[in-house]
C-alpha cells in the first residue's frame, strides 16, 4: 500500500513536470523573435502589449512602431541612458487607475490577454525611453521656434473669459445676502437662485456698465455693475488673443507638434541609415 501511494505521487509529480514543460515550450514558441534592431530582439509578447497600448491589430504598423522605439532605445542605451523603475511603475499605476482598477486587478486583466507584468514593463521601458528621449534630443530645436511667424495680426482679437451672475433687481435683498456670505460665485448663485454663465467676450459684447468694468479691471478680479433692471457680478478668469477661431496657445501647440513630428522623422531617418534592422515574421 505504501509503495502504491508513493508510485501515484511519483507519477503525479512527473505529470506536473510534463504539463509545466508543455506550457513553457508553448510560451517559448509564442514569444518568438519577430524582428531585431541593432542586435536587440523584438519579441512577439511586445507586439501583444503594443496592440493593446496603441489600440490596433495592424501587425505591420505595430512592428514599425516598435522598430522606431528600438532605434531610439538602442541609441540612448549606447549613451548610458536608463529609465528609472519608478517611472515605469508610476505609468502602470496611471494605466490601472484609468481602467478603474487597482494595480493587481489590472495585472490580472492583462494576463488574460496573454501579457505578463514583465512583458508590460519591458514594453513601457522602450515607450518611455522613446517619448522622453526624443523630447530631450529635439528640445533645443523646439526652443528656437518663433510663434510670431505663425500669427496673422489681421485676424487678431482680444477676448476675456468671464463667469457672470445676473440678478434681477426684484432679488436685491437676496443679492445683499449673497454678497455678505463672501462665498464664491457658485455659492452666491445658489442664494439668489440664478445660474452662473461662462462667457468668452470681446469689448462691447456686454451691457455698457458691465462692459466698462470687465475691460478696465485686471484679470482675476470680481467686478460689480448694475443697470435699471439687473445687478451683475462678473469674475474675470482669463484674457486671450484669438487669431480666427484659435487662441495663441493653440497655435503655439500646433506649431510645436508639427515641428516635433518633422524633427522626429529626420532623426529616425538618420538612425535608420546606420541601423541593422531585420524583420523575421
């Protein structure tokens, strides 16, 4: 009896080893090398992570993206650059939070898609190196951009963003109570039971008494005005330059994005010229 029990345990152990071996061999087969850049292998597991990360199943497009990241990665790696583990962990925490999960739950979810925590971290190391490294490499050229050259003064308008509470004179008593409360505009609006409007205005858009106060006061100030029918309280939130329908900030960001893409393509093209790239699958 004892011998038989030992025998069953032995065969059970052998079976477990066999199943683990099969599982491991399947993992090796699945995690094959699909391409390489300067001797650095790109694995099938990275392609799975990239597919989820970029939201596409286009294999060729994904391989091209991974090659770009490896070009930057191998270049910066040669200079001694590294991505701190802290950055990778913080990125994973943000990804988990965006999906409404704790990190352990997030790992469980991606594991069901065949992605291990190690797979994810390996991918993010290249992704972070790519984005941060490129910014660092191109920063000096972006600093020289002149947004003034992109602005058409013939389309220039000055606007102010304001929050406005308009109260009928019939609610003057409530208005006095609201002012005494020293609360923010939204709190005052609750007392007088009137809505707060968020407006973008030019000179002349508002009733004259309010318009004068809004345009002669500095940004960040709360102003009061009145006419025969209403009492007005406005908070001057921000002043912006508009060129057509775009703010100066929007035009500047568009210029930076456009020039960043241009410089990125130039730099990657230069790296490709001297790189050894192989696509196997």
